[in-house]
C-alpha cells in the first residue's frame, strides 16, 4: 500500500452529535472529503407537523467537487434515511454492503427518486484506494446484517468510524464481529477513533440476542391465542427470532406492513433471513387457522411499530385488529420523545383484551454497553478519541470511560455539530465551524419550514387564531362591511357572544382612529392587533394569533 504523506486531517460532524439519529460525519484528508453515513431523525415533540429531520448539507453542497463518496456503515434509517435529499443536490458514489445498498435503492424508489446513482457494493475485505487515503472495512455486530466499521488509512494513522456496534459472544455467523481485524487495525496504528455512544450510560454488557430468541420462543409457547409481534422493519435480527419461534411452536407467520414487507423481501433474497417457506402465510389467510396457530409480524408506515399497534387496538387497522386473548410482543424501544405514546398504546392494548409483553428480555438494543465500548477502545488503541452518535450526556459518559482507560483530557474531543476538529501538531481541537443544524421535511417541502413557521404552529396549537375581516370605502376609508371576526381554536363563538361584540367594537374604533389623511395599512393592522390582544388577554388570559384582513371597494 502506498499512501501519500498527509498534512491536514479534519473531522466534521453534520449530525449525530448531541442527538440520537441524523448521523453524518465528514473526514477531510488534505481537501478530499469522505462522508460517513447520511441519516435522518424523527421529529421531536415541538416540531409540529414535521415528518422527518435531516442534516443541513450546506457545507457539502459548497464543497461537492471535493467529495470522494458517501460510505454507509449499515442500513438503518438513522444512517441512510437522508440519502434521497442529499443525492438530489450532490452526485457522488455511494458505498455500502449488498443489503445496505438494496435498502437504499428501495428507499429511493419509495421516495420516487429517479436520477441515476452510482452504487459500489463493498464487503468487509474490500480495500478502496484514493489519492489521499485508503479506505477499508471491518464487520461489526449490530441488529442488522451487513454492518461494517469504516477505516480511513492516512500517513499519520487510521481514522476509524465504528458505526453502530455491540459485542455479542453468542452471535450467529451473519452477525459476528471481526474482532481479529479490529485488533490488527489497532496494532497498525489508529490516529483517531470515532465511536458510537448510545449505550455509554449503561453498565456491563448488552444482553445477548440468544437470550431474546429463547424468551420470544417461550412467549410463543405459552400463548393460547394469536401472537402479534411489533418491531422496527429494519431490525432483521428480531424478524429472524420471530420466524424461529414460530417454527419451533408450529405457528404460521403473516407479515403486515408495507415497509416491513420490502425489507423482508430484500433480506430473504440476499440470504440474510433463513425461514421455512411452509410457515409463511398472507394476512388474508389468517382466519383459516386457529388463533393458537398464527403469529403476526407488524410495523407501521415509517417502519416503526407503535402507530400500527394503536390502530389495531382502536379497531382501525385495515388488515388486523386486536381481539381478546391476543398476546402482543413489543420488540422495540420507543423513538426519542415517544415514551408517552408507548405507554398509552400499551394501555389501549390491555383495554382491547390483549396480553402485552414489553420487558427487556424480548428486546435488546443493537448498541454496546460500557464494557463493550471499553473493548472497542482497547482493540483500537487510538491516539485520540472522539465520542459520537449520542445525546450530550452520552458523549460525556463515553469520554469518562476513555479516561478510565488511561486517556488524558487532551486526547479526547467532544465536538458540537458543525465544529471542524483538526488533528495537527500532536493536538486534537476544534478550530472553526461550518453550517450545521436541522433541515425539516414537511410533505414534499425540504427546508421551507423554519423556526418562524414552527413558532407560528406552536402559537396556533396553544391559543388558536382570530381572523378579523374589514371592508373599507376606497375614497374616505369608512367601514363598508364588517368587522367580521372568525375564531378557530380560540373560543366557541356561540358561547362567547359578548366577547365577540366587544371585539368588533374595538376593531371599529381602531379603524376609525386611523382613517384620516395619514392612513397607513401597516399602522391600522398593528393597532387592531395591539388593541385586540390587550383586551382578549385581559378577559381570557390567552393570546390567539390575530390576522387582520382589510379590503377596499
């Protein structure tokens, strides 16, 4: 291998720092940009009406000629979900394992993306040569097959990006991590380790998937009615557990959910799901079997399961509804901020007559706990350490683990989104910032909803809106019609007649006060807002959004 002498190495997080999801990192080696993952994040509670959130890619658009490729660690939405939007703006090669690439292609089709994309399928032994660096990969253990860590070899040492990982000693062949290769990379010399931090607050080891498989089979065995399993569509390991449990307990399996069927078909075609054909049935065939002969695997529209379970509990699902005697296994953790929704869903399921299993033995995360994170650090033996992929408290917990492993504070860098971390002169430190933040996707709109729109939506959700319509005479600005006041989400007009009458009087006074020779549209509208706002707050202690509409005839 021949690597040019590298002078400048920089690491930039465009997403994934101080948050869960939206993972996107850039390694700049002498001006060549290597993009690691391109994920989305589901909206937080205050992002009213927003469908998904992706990273701000202004920096990539401004430097698109320097991008050498987008390198994907695995096929989960928080690592590939933003690709549709990025590839509309940036033409570059996308590198990933066969399953990851096929999941990306399916997502592009789902988003009706028709442009040609240059895909390059890699394996764990693939080595890619670029002018400034060499890129290699190593297998990691996660909840989806085809997961890899990414290693950029430079003349100063390797930059290692772990992706999502854990170390499961009982993992089957498809999920086994290449620990020997990780150790070899560490012996060769790692300049900086970028390691995920999701499980940094959890002591010990993450429970083995073998325990989960056994527990799910036990639940199947003990259930007298149908078994309904809800999981994330891309959690292929859990899907495999369900098929194994069904086969062991002589049950047929129906797969319900568009996204789940897509992932299932891809994984089956590539050999990442191993099932007995005779146990698979269509949802329309469920009624042909006794309740204790059936299992149903289900997800929702975004590939997450909670929304689908809610519909089923409320008898509103198109195909499957909860009946008394069903056993429901929720093999998924709620998305951030979704804990309350999960608890309400469980309550609805119990009300519908189901027995619900949500304990940790039927679901374990695909992320390593503290001892596994320490193991990664020990295998790689990096000169510098940069915790990534996690909320800030997780990054701090991970940094604390590194200190316990003998690292000094000068060797550890916790960077914010957009900070340019430079490795130079035996130091690692943030030196500058690039644009970074959230791009909000609402329907077909990309980035056209900003803080002001969200503020307006928040105000509308809190106190409603009051629309004031007044028609004036063009010549003398006298009132020809109105004022008419329309309330939405503020008060029920029929029960607030006095309030509405007084509001009409206040609007008339504001119009008449401003109808002289120095008539000004903006002034009259502001006076209507101010006078109405003061009166309504005094009477109701609410501040609705007030929209004056003034017309001339």
